[in-house]
């Protein structure tokens, strides 16, 4: 007989089982078995969103781990079979600021939202809108990795999101074949990245999620040119991961992707830029962000420059002035006086 949890009015916050802000672990094994279902309901509410939860039997074995990757919140859930229902009464003010992008790591799931339902198998991806009700049933023990992605960078209207929910995205080819394994890996390794790298990875994830969503929605082929679009996204992600390497050159990038340097240049030419210009712009962007975040006081421009792949302060200063019309020192003085640019 199924036992449902979620009808009690007072929410008891479960104690966090984590040792740092970066990783938070909640497990039903931390409470007596007879309290496990109620504890799990509170853990899900505290970490994700409010849901009614039903399971077979009176006890429940489940664990969730929450990590941060830049501006993304990642929750890995491993649990016994069960059913969840996000009902209208549980949708609170402030919900909907994020879209949930989930990867079915192990087991199966049946998802329902916006009048559609689909079955997720291992590796499949699904979008969930937290502003509207949904149901998910897990017939077996499962592991699910959920990325809470802020809505604005995705550029999706409410109508767009309604067309994405309640569907299984299979990672067999195209953009999903790139997105699925990336999300799987990052969910397992997010705590190992330092802040600058984590921010770049989070941006890459958001870009790839947005491109995958656009692909599902039937975007203009000119915006997502098939296999070349997938390859270009992969190359941009590779560059973002290796920005700090001063030896990052078109030849190195081409070799890493099994293509010719000439073909690499052609890919970026179609974007009205060059490989080297794109790398330089990304490096300058990261340098600006780091400089703007520094507290008042002396700053070693050489250290900042080398951290992002420039060979020294002189080359960095020349590139900075060429792009922004000010030296790094003058720009930083203006930021500290007037505030960071919009």
C-alpha cells in the first residue's frame, strides 16, 4: 500500500548533512526508519521545490546531494521507487525563477507536465517548469541529476517552455549527445572546480542548454547549422576550459577536435570573427570580471593577465586598451568610482 507524505502543514527543515556550502548532503539514513518518508519530503522541499511524495511501504531509503557550479545549483537524487506530484497548492510565490534540466542517470521515470507524458531511460534529458504542476513516477530505484538553470540566460518564453516539458530528449546524436554526458560529468565533479573555472563551465552549460532547447523548438537552421553547430559549441567549450593556457592556438584546438586549422578558421568566419579574436575577447572578459571583483588596493595586472592566458602585463594592457579604450588601471579606477558597467 502506498504511503503519501506532504499533507502536514508545518514544514520541519531537515538538518544539513554537509560539511561546506559547496556540497550539502541529506539522507534518510540520518533519521529513524519510521521518520524517513516525512524527512525526505522536507529535504526535497528544502532543496528543490514543494512536492507530495508517495512510496510503497512505510520507510524510504534516499539521499540527495546539492552542489554549486557558478550560478547553477546541481542536485543529485538517489532513491527508492516512488512517485512525486507538484500540485498547484505547493507552487509558492517566487517559484519559476529557474528551469529544471534533469538527466536520468540510472533507472526509469515517467514524467507528466503540460498535457504530455514521456518515459525517461538511462541518459535521457527532460525539462521541468516549476511554475506549473507535474508528476513523476519512478518504478525502480533511480539516480537523477537536476540542474536548476536561471531562466533569463536561456531566453525562453513561457510558450517555449510549455513546448519543452513532458518530453524525453534522447542523447543519441546532435546537441543532446553533447549535453547529456556533460551534465552527468559535471554533476559528479562540480565541487572540484575553483571559482573562475566554475563560472566559465556554468556559462558553457547554459549556452548548451539554450542551444538544445532552441534545437528542440525548431530554431532557424541558420542559428544552429546541424553538425557544424554542435562542433562549434564543443570547440567553444574546449576553449573556455583552456583559457589559462598561453599555448592555446588554432593548431592545438584543431588537433584536439580532429579537424584542419583551415576548417577551424572557416567555422569562426561564419560567426563574423576569428579563432584568435574569440579567445582574446573571452580572456579580456574574464580579466575584467576578476578586476572588478577585487577589493580596493593594489592589483598585480601581470598576475591577473597570466591567470587568463596572457603572457604578461604589457600584452594584456595593449589588448585591453584596444578593446575598451582605456588602460586596465584607468578602467579599474573608473569602476571603483562609478561602479561596474552594466
